């Protein structure tokens, strides 16, 4: 029986189950990454290694997840999101399990960094892209709801990890975490495929004729990964901006606990900093998605504003020298950074079109891996060099501010909402459906 083809995005229905799948995936993927700083201190003590070298564990995992995202896109396109995400859940679980037997940092790099990171790549990209395929008018809100899983998980998992480590040691805690990772297979079962009219109307792009064999090979590679996006000016400027932001974005989640302990806080007080950050972040994700869908302000302008405030909040964290001030600045950082994540992904379809969103998300995350790979180790290196995390947090804030400024160079960034409302189109190919940029500038290469 042929699958029905939707001429318009459902904007609801089974889409809310897709949002639930995204919520669960974010709990067990990004939420775990954010809370993994609890293990950081114990890894440093056990392996007798520097902060910068231990930081590579989470950096490699995040970079692998993002760099391998195009593979998740290709597999998701050919085999469907559901089986690909299930395989990713099994690999993520195996990575945590093998890490619990690690005897050196190299074991941790290979297990958590590469194996779990690759499993996460197969989970994250198809799930996020599926949300964009089910929603248009309420896309930012749906994305925000899915990403609240990060805040909820961070609030619960940070103290839970500390409790598990106290009871079973870090090896036992990793084994329990491995079992939790299998729940990614549950979220995969909720991913029902959908066929859109835009899937058949993606414009083809020509390529130089370098001979029959080369042209055939290049055509297959380009078709599989949609490499023509590298010629898309809006996509490349946007990706560069977000890459700069992600260089500083993850630093507090890796080093905030260690920073609190350096200031003399107890283990649970230091861990609680991540929990209060998660509470604020969860509220911000819902608020950001709701405001973005009201269309009172363009989402790209919201992204710029939130990016600037996030950068400022990181600059303020070293100012806090007491527990109450650290809690206050953590709440501020959580709210501003929490508002960013839904905007990262809800803005992307407006730039590339919904028909190209799955492969665009994969390439987008692959390029973001540069920031995820370099940020935490750079922060750890600066701590090793200076003996505190003051310069680390200030550098992270500087990267986020720089990324926010790069957004100013996006085609159509300065166009006001009033002008855009007069130029909206209903282009079925997705290239001109955006309410965020004028159509000629979105397609600029």
C-alpha cells in the first residue's frame, strides 16, 4: 500500500509523539553530556591526568556525534529513521558499558568518545530532522518542547550520577548509565515516517563535467550528502556562526562543577549548580519556542539577542565567588543558553528549505563538531595554565559573542518583519516558504 503524500506539514497529530521521541533522545544524549562533568573529577583522580586531557573524553564524544551526523542523515534517508535510531541506541549503550572497564584514557576515548559518540550521531540527526518535517507554524515550540529533555535530564542526572558514584563507584555508575541508554530504542519506536510533496521537488544542481567516471562518482556523493549546501551562502554563514557559539557553549557543563569545587564548595553543592542551570534552561526552551512561534520578532534576531546574552553570562560566572552568586549566575546562563538550542534548529529549515532539512542537519552538525571538539579541552588547558577557570569562562563567552556577531552577515538579516510579510510565498519546494528571509537571498550561493 502506497504511503500518503502530505501537501502540507501536519503541525500536530502524530507529530507530538515525534516531539516525545525527541524529548527522550535529548534526555539520554545531550542531557547525559551536560551532566557528565560529575565524572570529570573522578576521572582526573583515577587516571592521574590533567584537566585538558580528561576533557577530551566528552569533546571526542560530542565531536564524533556531530562529525558523523551526515552518516545518520544518509542512513536515515535510505533505511528510515526508526531502525537507524535503534542501532544508534545499542551502540551508545555498548560504548558506556565498555568504558566501565577502561584502564586508561585511551580506552575512554575509544569507548565513550568514538563508540558512544557514533551511536549518538545515528540518534540525534534523524530525530531532530523528523520534528522539522512534522511542524511548520509551531516548529520552534515543538523543537523547544523536545529540547526541554536536556534541562529535565540535567536537573535529575547530575545529582543521580553523584549518588551512583558514591554508592557503586564510577565504573558501576557507567554500567547503570549503559542500561539507561537502551531506552533510546524506545524513542526510536515512536518515529513514524512521513512523505511530503517537497521531497519530490528538491531542485537539482549541475556539476562540472570532469569526465564520465568522475562525474558519476561526484554525482552519487553529492546526491547522498547534498554537498551543494557548501555553495549555499546563507547555510555556510549560519553554520560558521553557530560553530563559534558551540566552541564556548558546552564549557560550563564540563567545568562548572570543577570550578565550584575549586572555590571550596562541597560535592553536592557544586553539582547543584548544574541542576539550577538545568531548571532555568528548561523554562527558557519553552519560552523561546513559544515567543518564536508568535512571530513578534524574527527567529534569527532572537538567536542574535540570546547569543549576546549567553556570552555576557559566561563572562559573569568568574565574578561569582560565593555560593549564592554562583547560583544566580548559573540561573542567568541557563536561561540565556537554554533559549538558544530551539532556535539553532528551528531557523535552519527557513534557510535551506524543508525538503533538504535531513541532509542539511547532518552537514550542519558535522561542521559544528569543530566547536564541540575544541571548546572543553581549550578550557581545560587554560585552567592547567592559570590554575583557575576564570580565563576559561571568559574565553568561552568571547567565542559566543563572536558567533553572534557573525550572524549579522547572514543574507537578509537586516530585513525587518514588515517587509518580509509582504514578500512571503508558498513555494512548494521549500526554498521560498521561509518567513525568515526573502526567497532570492535564501537561495544565494
